[in-house]
C-alpha cells in the first residue's frame, strides 16, 4: 500500500479544485484501487493505492474507506485484487474459482453491518460462479464489473439527490448525522446528495451537522464537504439536536443508512436513533437517503441486523490523547437501528418510499426486476 497526491489542510488552506462534491472517493486505476484515506481528513487529504486483497480488507476494517456505498465498491475492487493475485499462481481453473470464492467471503466479512459490502461481493461472486471464461477472462470480467458498480454509484446518488430535493422546504435548515456525502460514496453522496441537489435549486438552504461521536465523521468530514461546496453549515454536538428542534430551528432530518430491513427498520451510525426520537416528538420529518442496494430484504426487521462493536480507544481517545480515566469501562457499538415507525420516508434512486415499508420496498424491487 502506498500513498500519493498529498494535500495538506492542517493550516486551513483548502483546495476547492481538489476537494469538493465532484471528488471520486474510490476509483479503479490500471491494476489497483485508488482511494482517499479518510482517517486523515480533515488534517490531510491523501490518496492511497490499494494493491492487494488483504490491503483492501484492512482498508475497510480500519475505515480508510468508509460509508456503505463506498465500502461496497471497495469490496468489489478487493475481489478483483484477490483474483489478480490468484491468477499468478499455478492453479487449475477449478482451484482458482474455489479459492477466489473463499477469498470473496473473507472480503465480505471485513465489516458486519453495512450490507452494501456483502451486496457488491455477491455481485462479483455471481460472475465467478457463472462465467465460462478462462482465468484471465474471469479476472477481466470482475474488473469491468467493479468499474461498472463504481460508475453507477455516482449516477444513483444524483437520482437520490434529485428525488430528495423535492421534499425539502424552501429555505429549510436540514439536520444531518454522520457523513453520507461524497466521501461515503464514490461521489456526490446520499444524504448530502439531497442537500446538494436542494441547494442547487434554493441557495437559502442551510445545514446543521451533528459532530457524530466517537469518530466525529460529521465534524471531520461533513462540515468540510459542505463548506467546500459553499453550503452554509453549523456544527453542533450530538446532544444538541432536540434543543434546536424545540426552538423551531430544524425543518427536517436527512441521514444515510448502512442496512435497511424489509420493514424499513434502518441501521445507521450510532446516535441516529436518538435523533429520530427527537424528530418524532417535535414533528420534524425524518428521512433516510440510500440506494436500493442498502435494503436487505433477507431480514424482516432491524432485530436481525448485526451491530458492529468497535474498539474502546475510539471513545477514550481523541487525536491520540486519552480524555477519560484509563480504567473506565467502555461499550462502543458502531451503529443503532431506527424503527420504521420513526421514518417519514426512504429516498432511493427509484423515488421516495413511504409506509407501509414492507409494501413500498417490495414494489420498488419488483419495478427494478421488471426493468432488468
């Protein structure tokens, strides 16, 4: 793994031509995957080249790449990297396929909650299992499919943004939680795609961004993305949302998603459930913005979603410095599940899904199947 194209942001010197909504978070280049190292934002902006399957697994695990759609594309690229490695070994075609399927399953296990990872790896496995090509041909088919998924992501996000903009009131203040922007996707964003599309039509739109403890993706990434795009943004701590809702300063909430059950229950970054409860109490519309690939119809409700437990150091340390008693006990779930009853609508590339979600989700997938 090697890094290149460094831009130093630590002294507040921002490069609009390099960091904006048109950025590609992850891209296949020649025979490797190039991505933004998101562990360094906003202090530095670096691209890192991922050249092996194991490097990709670690990049996903350590959140060099993050955000459900971006993780999905990373997983697809990771399968290609494993395929390229195995193709250099002296294997029969059957041995190659068998080992690559094992490696693909391993790649899909890098993070347990974001279903886009499993979805994209499954798409690659379908090629492995159904291809009639030789080893070199399979590698090329996987590469082309990874590039296809990468390109489709940006198109999907722009459709999500356009549908979402239709429900944004004039002059609205939108609350976001975590980062569902360009850096959580290949480009443009889901929740922030809605913000961008709405702002393009109405420049009086503004955003309140939750900081999103413990990794502070809202503070580190969302505020940077939006200010670079010239969208007025106010940073607040996670515990402040109900205060501003009571004062009538929040008109709607738009967040992303890591997995959506068949009934509409939605897993997203920890703290989202709290925001949804506050929004319901204060009659503030609460929307999810996510592609259909984030919907996992194999599970009936959010009770079946596996919640990732992350390291205690994410809570006890900020920028490498401990902020609490060293011996204190820590529980650090990365996500929570918002019940479907709290969700006003799910904004997808096929339109806005409304309750009853069991019905509207099933209908959306049926339309997708017919189109295919």
